[in-house]
C-alpha cells in the first residue's frame, strides 16, 4: 500500500474526478472482490459516499484462457475462511454451469456508466451485484439473463436502458480498450486501487502466498489488514 506522489493524471488510467476511486479488476478475481467489499463496507460504516470508477483488468485476455475453477476455488476457500463477513461459499451449481467468461459481466459494468443507464453509481451497484451473484449465490454471470437479473437488484440502474445498451454491444469494446491500457507498468494487476495521484495500492492489506504454483498448491492467507480502506477514505474526504 502506498500514499503516492506519482503524477498519475492520465484519464485513461485514473478518473479525472479528484474524489473518485479508480479500481482496475476482474469480477472473477477473488482478491479484487475482497478489496472492494472492504472499501465499500467501511465506507458505509463511516457514512462516506464514495464513487468507484471500475476499469476492466480482464484476466482471461491477459492469460489467454478462462481462469481455472480450481484456482478460484482455492482462493475463495482461503479468503472466506479468514474473512467470514463476505458470506462466500463454494460453487453450488454443476461444473457445466460454471462461469466460463467474465467479459460479458465486465462489459455490462462499463455500459452502466452511461448517464442514461445510471452513471458511476449504477455501474458500481452492478459490479457489486454481479460479484455477490457469483461468490454468494453461484450464478453463471457469463449469461445475459443472469447479468440482467443482477442489474434488476440495483436501485440506480435504468434496466430498459441497460438492456438496450447491451443489445447494441455497448461496454464490450471498453473492456478490450481497458485491457490494452492496463498493459502498463502503473497497473500491476487485479485489484489495483487509485485515487488520482494521491494513493495507489495493488491488492492492499493482503499477506499470502501459494504453497506451490497455482493449480498445484494451496493459498496460505496469513493476514489481512483492512485499515488500508480507512487510509483511502480519509483521502477521499479531504
């Protein structure tokens, strides 16, 4: 974690709005979902109205494969065991119903940024709803109908406008654009949090390691320090 003096002003990398937190992540990344849960739940406790500008860090495009279920299962087990407030559980559906791609879901989050759909607030609500659908309810968020079901639970979303946007392919191109932008030394992975040039942290608060290469070993999640969220929120309030 670092409070930084780096001159990160490029709107392709961070939101130009001084009070908006930019987060590069993949919805299918358990570490990103932990970080966002920590930030948003702490913001609610402190009554801080934080806006999040979600940028796509599409792991399947970087890795040229879907993220293996076995790796996600191990990470989910380790994280949920140390942070039970997440209410995550193992995948409850059949393997045939498992999420094969998170690109459609991330595209929908980008499409929701349109002011006619709801803007940043709607986009953040949809991102959170999709993560809950995946990690808590075992829903296949690769599927269009599941994305709309998650969107229907978001009070700030104009659902007909989102449906129309997705039918027109809106958001999909942005995921690919973000992928190319994220191939930058400044974006270190999923998740990476920025607040302009005042704060940046990759996977903040986490102390863990794999006992063997991913896919072979297990995650040893030694410690989680959620106070990074307070550091970030203090800066948001200034």
